[in-house]
C-alpha cells in the first residue's frame, strides 16, 4: 500500500491568535492563520525609484537651492524620498543590533514582552501589535523603545543582556537626531519659512524606535508585513536590509514597489491630527499630515505597506519623530503661508493626536475620510 500523503499542517486560529509570528514561522505551519489573512489588493508596479535627496548637495551652498527644489517636489508629489550621503556609519550597527535581538532565545526576548493594550503610555516592548479579534494581524514581530527625550527612556525595556544593543541604539539615535533636525530645517526652507521654524514649533525633540522582524511567510499572497497605513509622526526614517524589496507606496492610486538605493535611508512625511472641534465632553479629531497642517495643505502624507516573502526573513529599523507631548506645545498652520490662502486647520497638541490615533481601528487613511465634514 502506498504511503498516505501527509496532510498540510492546519491552523487553529484560537490557538495562534496571540502567538508571536516568529514562533508561528518556526513551527512549520503551511497555512497562514485566519487572523492574518487579508486581501493583498493590487499587485505593485516593480522597481520604481522614489526621489533621491543628496545630503552632500544640501550641505553645499553652491548646490543647495537645486536640491531644495528636488526636496520640495518629493514632498509634494511623493511624500517619500531616499537620502544618500547622510554620513551615518551607525546604520549597519542598528541592523546588526536588531538581528542580534531577534536571534535571542524566546524566553529571553519575552523578558521585554509588551503589556497587553495600547495607549500613549504603553507602546514600548516586544511582541505583536494589533492582536485584537476585531483587527487583521500583520506578519511581523516588533520591539519598540522610546529614544528621545532622555526623560522618556525606559531603560528597563531595553535588552541590556546584549552588550552592543544599547550602544547600537544610542549611537543610531544620536546620529539620526542630527539628520532629522537638519531635514526639518531643509523642509522649512522649501516652504519659505525660517530654517528653524518646524523644529521650534515641535518643541523638545522626541522619537521612538520600532524594530521589525518579518519571518518567512508560508502564504505571502494572503498576508502583509504591515497593512496599508500612514504614520503617526512628523517624519519617519526607515533603515532596512538591502536586497529584499518589501516597501510599497501608493502613488496616484497604484502601489509602487520601492527600489532601495544601497546605503540610503528612506524618509516619509508622517501624519498628525487636525483638531476641528475639541470640547471637554465631545471631540472631533481628524488625522492629517503634520507638514500638511504646517504647509496649510501643500504637503501630504502617503499610504504605504510592507509585503512578505516565503523565502527569507527581513529586518528593518523605523524611527518615528514627533512633536513634544507637552500639553502646551501646539501645532498649527504657519501664518506666513495663510496670507493668500486662509488657514485650513485649527491648532492641536500631539498628545491629543496620539491618544486618538492609538484607539482607531480603521485601515489606511480611512480615519481621515470618515471624519471629513
């Protein structure tokens, strides 16, 4: 009698609903658990190159104006750009630190497991996010730590058993802080504002690092590493493994697969809220782009997603930079940009925005559309 074919490893979604993705991948499952299944709509156009901004040109007086024009076009037309000649040697160390962490034994990684739930004060830790039965899960495990300001660093959430881990994060965070402040000045210049305008409006520099680990996926056509979304930040800086293109950006209604320039950093314009009517007992908050508010509608954020592979894993380090959470720091359209066009947005604080953002379940930019009046 011929041996019977072995049945595929079936998935009990209740068993795996809150399990780490790395554990699922290493268990040998042949199907994606139902809680991860989603329609990966629209195949992406392959290999498009998003705008490239040369920091060496921005730093050279003779070339700055031309590069600022390219930056303005990138912010207006794409909301994404790649930065080259940034001078940061720490990009390699952060990716090595990230991979070292995810190669730790599971029991050790669980030491930093995130507390269930999500709020302004509870985004740090290791694990999966969006594990609610009301949402579709992404095929990714993450580690999130606050990196700035120093008063927000929770060192107990950092895996200090890895000797180089803390040094790698702090070196990368320090280097990136300088680059982000420099980029904010350049973006201010593209809007005709004083170079320090955006940095002054944001108040104390604040940032959080999210390290993503995307294990191989048995059915990459049925899951996403990161669902379509736009970021809750001022600007976001992505550093990722080269050679495995996973980032896709929505451009003119189509998904575009981003071709990454070696040794570059990918920067995108992030989201922020627009407070239309904020009362003590009733709030109507519309999520919009931070620079869209500052620029009074000139710059807009862009929806993006990350795909997965059945053949290899992927590591990325994403730094979210955002305004101070100080309740007195308000964001509003720059008055010089409202002379010919009335202000489109009222002021808001970032704390109001983040509280709203973390409690929304709508995909992509639906939070904006559903609240338009």
